[in-house]
C-alpha cells in the first residue's frame, strides 16, 4: 500500500477530516473530531490504527507486521506495516474496524450529526 491509496481510502469515509495536529510529517485522520488513523508521510512504513483491546493482542500474536503502536496507548492502538507483509485487503479491513470503533464511541449528538452528512 502506498500513501495515496491510504489517504484516498481514509478520506472517502463519511465525516472524515485530515490534518497535521502533531507535526508536519504525521498525517492524522479523524471522524467527527476523533482520531482513528495516523501515519508518517516522510517514511510511510506503518499506519497506527485503533483496535479493540482483545483483537489488538490477537493480531500482534498472529501477524509479524502488527505491533503495539509507537507513542500511543498500547492497549487500544496497533502499528500496521505498509511494507508488504500485511495485505492491502487486511489493511483496509483494519482501517474500517478503527473507523467503526471510533464511530461507535461517539456521543449520540455526534452520531446524529454524522448520519446527516
């Protein structure tokens, strides 16, 4: 997967914005103001994605290209390699899972606002 494919997929989701809140090289995607994906653009080697804690552990144990996320809560975030050892299909699924996990935790008002977009 390359950075353009990643960006296009994330930004196509309902209610998603992108920005650089941390520095000029870390691209962050948020749904209704809540972060669900981020990656370095200088070296696009991994994507950090939110994950249900039990599933996060299972993925790390099963797949060499998934590790606890650097500089993030190790309970809720995984780093997913973009260097070819994880299929694009699985990366897209993990992005979907991250997005859906964040959407499910939104307040009732934000969920209503999202549905109206």
